């Protein structure tokens, strides 16, 4: 990770894909709308569930080949949040997480 930009904004996931692993159908984001742009994910990285209080949150690390995206899906509210973008032309310019040399 060269530079991560914290976003923490709700986004629309407008396309999904499905995998059937060990008789369990899983759903993954395929396309996201963010800041007036459509981003097509090409690979899925780490996926894991976690809890925030009583809410079950599913964390997805995705890439479009140019940037990495961390998404959270709130299983109770059925909403998606873009948490951070790493190494990208889409992220707003911010030096908050820039490495200091």
C-alpha cells in the first residue's frame, strides 16, 4: 500500500457476481458507482465478517487493476460503504496517509 485515502461514504453497488464454494452460494460486488464514476472490479481480495456492536459487517478488499478499494456491507441496513481507496486516480488528493520520508 503506497497511499490510502480514507473515504467513509455510502456507495451504490450496481452489479454482483456469485460463487458456489462448498455448497454455499456467496455474493461479491462487481461494479460500484462512486463520485459519478463506474468502477468495475476485476479481482476480489480478502473477505471477512466482523461485528460493530450488534451489526454484522462484511469487509471486502477489491481491485479494478489500478486501485484497491475497501468496502463494507452492513448486513442489517443492507448498505454499502466505501471505506478507503489505495493508489488511485479516483481518490481525492489528500496527504493525510502519505508516507513521511
